[in-house]
């Protein structure tokens, strides 16, 4: 680190913050995208109930500290020759550090909106339309199969009817669910 020894103390401070924080950020970045990150970085590093303030995002986390210091230090280094006043430079750097935290917050919010629950629940088929895949015998004398689309996926499920026999490839509507695994259907007229 002889390179940094001849620098102004303020610039040297920015560099001493920027180098380790950049390495930590790079490690976090790689670990996040390789799936080996043990934590998603949005848990609080202290006890407290901040759920009312913003859901899963916690202001005081290690990742937010790294984001703040990354914006703070690199802004200080970048604008050191442009902004001659040290106090103004520190204030601008603090502002950019806070903006880095806010940017991370916005990105996390957008990523959370992308999350979907694609797990199948038979209750989601109620009142949906589908097609008889195999014939469904009349008046509960046996089971047939229907295909019903829910959450963008096609499901083949056991079905019965309370009316007359339903032939294959007939459009049907789910009217209720019996025993939590059999659809009661009727033909669509």
C-alpha cells in the first residue's frame, strides 16, 4: 500500500474504505449468483420489529452497510479532484451512499414482486373449465379424467359427474371438489 501513502488524508481514507468494501461486494455478488449465499442479506443484524416500516427490507444489515460504503468511497475517489471542499465532498459521498441503499431497496422490491407461488392447489380448479380426457361414467358409477389449466399449467385430475356420461374431449366445468381430490364436473352446454 505504498501507493496510497503519499495521498491526501481524505483521499487515502476513501481508498482505504473502497478497496476492502469492493472486495466484499464482489464476493457477495459472486456468492449471490452462484447460489452459495447463506443469507439473502435482507435480515436485520439486531432485534427489532421493522415489519411495519417496510416488510422484508431491513435498514441495518451488513449488505446495506457494504452498499453505503461502496457508494460513499467511490464517490469520494471519483469527485476528489472535481470538488475542492472536503466537507462538501463528504456530504455528496454520504448522499450517494444513501442513494445506493435506496437503489438496493428498489431492486429487492422489484425482485420480490417477481416471485410466484406456482404450487398446485386443487381448490384453484373450482369453477374452471377443462376437457374430459377419458370418459366420465354417469351418476358417480366410476371415475374419469379431466384436464384443467390452473396457474399456467395443465393438470390431469380424477373426475366424476352427477349427471349423464360425459364423453372424451367434451368441455366441462368444475362445480365442486369431493374428498379433496376428486373433481365433480358437468358438461358445458
